[in-house]
């Protein structure tokens, strides 16, 4: 009890410290774990939880992986689809083979051990990526790439390592058997995850919605049937059930699960056909139950008892399925049910797959999270919030357990080879992976490519799996192999967590990939048009939109959209207003815009606030030192007047994009203060002009002898690249 209490208290305290210092919590978790672990106070060791350590870590990882996957919606993945795909395919292979080769050359380990280490160190994972992204606010496509890599590579690394260990190290079955076993375990995990998805979706459907989307329903029914048939068939085959009995068992199980799932989802094609559809699924489920029971009791029951029991089971299943079509059994939209079912989906899918094959549970939790996260669920926001809270709690257990697993003697035995391996992974292999993943992807800027290359810490999956394998190797007499395995894995984990995770915010600030957000409330035509112009200038725009149709259109245009009411503080906070430098209220409702600007000014203290005023008589209501009101009528009049009087300049300014730009910046470069425009000629890039200095009524076009003062506002005009360079030179400090 004292140990568990200490872990929980430390976990909560670590979160508070990490948020205050804006450092990824994973660094403090690891430090706390080392403090409590065998190399520190010795409160947590491998014997603390006994045989239950693997279970505790496994269930905790299942919750973390599910939560990360649940937030990984396809809309977000599409933000960096090409890069994400490369990270989990070509990038994973490069890291796997490169690490294996480095281990082989640096330590002299056998190829089997080198390949095992390479497979384990492919994993980054949500245990380390999520805490980093909480303090480093990168653009959506960068975050999506890191999150997708973490979720998918955690799955492939865990399964790949287990398969290599069993087929190459223990049984030496060769490459073909290794690949086949990998695909089998991945399939088991996906099947279990889809079954869990179907059940949870059925239980979450509201009672007042008897006809959910039929396309989703058909997909889930099919997925649950095929998945359950596959799992049952594999279990029967592994239990050495003869042919074709194992196939019949799988088919019968699939029929029963299909029928029950259809009933839970209340699949119907119209009021007149409901009875017939329910009867049909009832007969399918009943027939499956008859075959299932008949096969299971073979050899244990004889005479009339065997067919009698089979028929009774079939009748019960048929009656239950038919009854499901005539009643609603779902808990509906109850918040408590949503919270409970979040945990059920994570742990249930994990346990189901782990029962069939080791490490397939991670694939199941990830599959269930991704599938449920991309369905239209009631209480979705509540499920996300509960998942995050659960993740914060179990992270403490995971990393304290990790500290108990660390074998510092094994790391010390590696010596220089361990340092060289960590340096190879951090300075050579990770940059190569980032380069391959982002090559030809225009959306990733050079600083973002460098950030991706600099941040790829390893998490709990390599540590936990490596420790289990090391114990088995030591038991089998391969003590040297066990030491190499532990030393190489843990030296990379410690180095990447300390350097890449611990310095992630500083790396982001140095590279300039942590953009100040512009919160734009209102994703209609005006909002999207403004967002387009701001995005072209390199601003990080987050659109807050309450209307689902407008939100979809904004996402289709490539913008980051946060759905919700922009007049609510919680929605604005979730959209990142606390990190915003600009807030724009651009809805068609002046009352909404007024409330948004008031919240931005008084509650969140945003520096620059702008409001669209739809009715001219409301302009005075927005009059404030903190708010700049834009009268829609006057803006249209100015635009028409510019087209009449100065069309070429109007077009030039309207079409601002990559080729040319106008930007206003405050002078913060001390070495430029006091120098004249003539003297600054060499500092101002070619293709760029100083159009104006000063603000408002004090603004003027400077002559060549005009001297720049500290804090003065300068407006640059010219090519986009030249203007950006001028801004960097005159405003190097915030």
C-alpha cells in the first residue's frame, strides 16, 4: 500500500511540476522512477509486484495506447498522410535495420540479438510522444506525424520483437516463419480490436436512435463476425483440434457473434422488415450455437444429451437475438456509461488478444482506439477527457515500473559502445528517418523537418518487453545475451528521454516550430478566406466553429478546426487561446463576436483582438483599446474603391502569397537601432523595401537619412522570401 500510494502521489506531483516548468512530464516520471527504484530508495523492484508486474504494465500500456489512438482521427492523419505512411513503413525499416547493424558492429552481439534490439527500438509510442506535444505546440501536420508514428510503431515493434524472439532465438525457424507469425499476431490484434469496437459502439448507441448509420452497422457486424471466427479458429487450431473441427468451431462462433452484434446494433431496414430480419439473424445465431455446442461437448456427452443440449443452446441464442431486435438494451448517452466503456474498450480488447497471442493486445488496443475514435459517438468529448485523465494516472505506474526494470550494471558493461549506439540512433538514424519521411513534402518547413529529426524518444514498450526476454534468456543460460539486450535497449531509452524529450521545448523554440496561434472564431466564407491569407503568411490558424457543415468545409480546405461554441471559455482554452497572440471574431453574429472579444481581452489577456462587425450601427459597441473593429460594409467599400482607383496595387495586395508579401514588425535587433535607412541598405534583403515606419497617424515613408529607434514599427514590402528574412533580421527577439 505505501508503494502504490507513493507512486500515485509522485505521479500527480510530477504532472503539476511539469506543467509549471513546461517540460515534458516523461522526464520527471523517469527521474521519480529511478528515485523509487532499486538504484535509489529501493521501494520499487522487480519483486514489488511479483508476477503481476507484466500484467500491471500491460494494462497500463493498453489504456495509454487506446487513448492516443482514440484521438488519432483520420482527418488529423491526413494532415501528414505521406509523412506518416513513410514513418511507419520505410522509416521503421531504416531504424530497425540500422539499429541492428549498429548493435552488431559496436557490441559484437549475435545477429539474432541485434535484430531483436533493432525491432524493440523502432517504437517511440504515446507514452513519450503525448507528454512532449502537451508542452511543444507544433503545427497539426507535425503532431499528426509524430502521433501516428508512435501508435503504429508501438504495435509493430512489440509484435515484431516477440516474433523474432520466438522464431529466431528460441526455435530458429527462419525468415518465412517469422514473417508469417508477425502477420498472424497483427491479424489477431486487429480482429480483437474490431470485435471490441462493435460491442462498445452498440452499447454507446442512444436508445432514441434505433436506426444508426447502416453503412457503419454493416461494417461493424461484418468485422465482429470475421474477427471472432478468426480468433476462435486460431484458438482451436492452437489447442490441436483436428481438421475440419477447428474450422467449424470458428465458423460457428462467428455466426453467433454476428447475430448478437446485429441485435445489439438493432440492425433494421424498415419497420415492415424488422421482424423478418430479426428472425433471420436469430436463426443464423441459433444454428451457430448448435454447431458450437455440438463440437465442444464431443467426447464428454453421449446419447440424447448431446443433441438435446445443442438444440437448447441454439434456441436460447435465437430467442436472445430475436429479442434484441425488439428492444433497446444500450445505456444510451449516460455520461457514466461512456466513461466505463472507455476503459472496457481499452482493457477488454487488450485482454482478448493477449489470451490468444502474446503482445497482440497492443495491436488490439490501438485498433479499437482508432476505429472508435473515427465513429460518430455520443459523449465523445467526455470519453476523450476521461481517457486523458486515466492516462495521466497510469503513466506514473508505467514509468516507475520502467525505473525498476532498468539494469544500470548492464548499461555500464557496454561502456563506450553504449554511448556510440545512443549517438548513432539520435544523430544518424533518426535524422535519416526524418529526411526520408519528409522528402518532397512541401508542407513541412525546414525547421519542422529538423524538429522531426531531433525528437524520437523511446518509451515503455522496449523496456518492458526487453526485460521479459532478458529473464527468459538468463534462465536458459544465455546471461551474456541478456546483458547485451538490457544494456543496449536501456541506454537508448535513457539517452533519448533525457535529451530528446527533456529538451523538446528548447529544441522547438530554437528551431521556431512552436508558432504562436491565431484563434479565428467563425469558419464561414469570411473566416476561411481570412484563414487562407494568414496560413500563406505562415501563421498557425485554429478555427473554432460550432456549425458542423462549416467545420467540415474548413477541414476540407486544410485548416485545423476545433468544433464548439466560441463564446465558451473551455472551448477557447481547448483550442489553445492561452498560447494565442491574435484572436479574430469573424462570425455573422455581432453578439457572438462581442462576447468572444470580451473573453479574449478580460479572461485570457490576448494581445491583439479583431472583430468583424456585420451591422454598422454596432461599431461603437466594439470600441475598445484592446479590440480593433472591422466594419464589413466599410471594408467592402474600401475594396471597391481600391479596384477603381488603384487596381494594380489592389491586386498585388489581395493576391499575397508565396511570391510577395507585406509585413509589419517591431524592431528588437539592438545592433540596428540608431542606424539610418541608408546605413541599413546592406541589412535589408534585395527585393524588399521599407514602405513605412510608425503606427497610425504617426506612420510615414522614411527618407534615406531616417534613423531607426528601438521598438519602432517597420512595414516591409517585397518578395515573400525577402520580407521574411527582413522580419527575422529586424525582429530576432520576442
